[in-house]
C-alpha cells in the first residue's frame, strides 16, 4: 500500500496494530542508536512479549513483511536501534513509512496538539501555562489517568545493559514488567488517538513521521 503523504490515514483494524518498544544500552556522544538489549511487542491480547535482541528483530521483520501496523513512542529511536543492529532493516523501515505501517504516538500527539494551539504550552486546571510534555508517561496519564513509574531507585529505565544477553526468563520480574508496559501503553495511546480523531485520521502524519526518521538518521552517529 502507498499513501498520499499529506492526507490523513484512516484508523485501521485494531487487531493489526502492534505496540513496539526496545530496551538498550545508554545513548552516548556520537551514538544515539545504542546496542539493543530487547524488543517488546503488544497486540492487545494476553501479556506483552519481551524477547532478546535477535528473536525480537526476527519478529519485527515478520510483522513489517506481513503488513501489520507497528506503533512506538518516539519510533525513530526504536527503529534506528533496530537498523543499527541489522542494516537490512533500512529498506523495511523506509517501505514501512511509505505504507503508513510505522507510526509514532509522540509525533501523532504533537500534530493533534498543534492543531489545538497546545504544541508548546498547555493550560493546567488552575489556568496557568506550563510546558507541554509528550513523554509516554504523560500521554498515559492524560488519556487513561494511569501513572507509569519511570524514575526511582528500583526503576529499570537506565539499567537494561545489565541484562544484555541474559535469558528473559532469568530477568527480575520488575525488569520484564517495565519493558512490557511501554509496548502496551504505546499501543493503547495509539488507539485512543485514533478514537479521538476517527474517522478522519491525522493530517500530515505520514510526512511528519518520515521527516522525523530522516532527521534521526542524520543525527544518529553525531559528530565524533
């Protein structure tokens, strides 16, 4: 399927929408696509799937090749990590973007809020302006009144390099839960965004996601 980049993409079949997320080593100077540790997938039925690097890449490849919609929060980062692991993904990603298979909940929300005049600032319940927040935790809180715990001494957010190569069944339960929730929430936020704007879709979503991907590729390896 090809799409008109400037037109809206109507909501598709929710059963074909897969939430996706990666855990990785930390980003550093000259490397914004760090070593991948795991990939997480959520399809709305049962628990999310958490897999180590190679099985996750194989699953991601199959999903793109079979026409699924794969949505992630800050998708350029997640797919950049996949491409850094296997350059064969580059063609899949470009084709997936052209076919509106690869979607980004962060970019979608920016487009939605820009149309409302809320891209940079938003008015709180007391009438004060505060800086807009497009993190997955913020969108989960906004749409569902749920709180994703991202910080704290027991948070795994910045620690997945400790689990590189460790079989998932040997991971702490907290590490599995943290990883899986991001894929689940990315999918649920995506569907809620579609519900709010349905049946028209989000104008310019495809071209803006393509632009974000191009800019991400330009900055991925930085200036060494």
